[in-house]
């Protein structure tokens, strides 16, 4: 059974969301598809350089990947692709309300503080 709290799970899930095969992801990073399979099945971890390339390709920070490794808790990380500020601006220009992560976090903190003072 696959451990759903691992970097391997995160890499696999994110790769699938991006619509890439193991071979395609490997080609982008400069490693074999068997290296990708090894990472996804928790048979090993990417080295520092490959972790950096992986973060750039998957549009996540290296810090996020290190957090997954340290906490082994990928289920809390959004597997969907990040939305750039340009996309947010375009959506807002069409009248969509976009809840930005920093605003959502501030609202959550405010709510917690209000309930904590009750």
C-alpha cells in the first residue's frame, strides 16, 4: 500500500495533475523515467539539484518540497497548479472574486483570535 504522506505521493499526484508521464517529467529534469518511478515509490529522494529542477517544473517552492520531506504530510499541499498574479488579475477583471491565500490566512487568523477571546 502506498504511503499517502510522502514526497513520492506528492510528486506522483502533481505530475498527473500536470498531465505528464514519468518519462516526460524525467526528460524535463534530465533524469530517467526509472528515477521518477523510484522517487514516486519512495525508493529514494531527488538530490538537491534535481529537487530545485522539480520545484521549478512543478511550480512549487523548494521550501514546500522540503516541508513535505520533513513533515511527510503531502495531503495538506494543494496538488493543483499555482495561479499566477496575471491570471488572478485577469479573473478579477472579468468580475470573479478571487480569494488570495494571504487574505484567506489573515481571515482565518482573525476568526481564531475572535473565538479565542470569547
